[in-house]
C-alpha cells in the first residue's frame, strides 16, 4: 500500500491520531525500531526519520 502522506520526524518514536490525513482514529504510539520509517496501521501515514536524526539520537539528547 502506498502511504497517503509522509511526515519527516526527528525521533524513532511517534504518535498518530489520523489528524494529518483527516481520517481521525484512536491515538497509537509507533516505534521504528531499526528501520528508518514506520507506517500507521490505521491511516497508512508514513513517518520517516529525517536524514541525520539517527546520529543525533545515538549521541543522546
């Protein structure tokens, strides 16, 4: 399935409630794990780690 929308983020942990695609769904907490993106199982919105963000996370906040 092609993502409806792609959102660049700074963290591997994200929250989606469908607001970005106007579908509105229960709030879900998503974790990319070792990947560079994660797709919301409700609305299909793709959250993609912004280039260089992983290096920032590895060094701590």
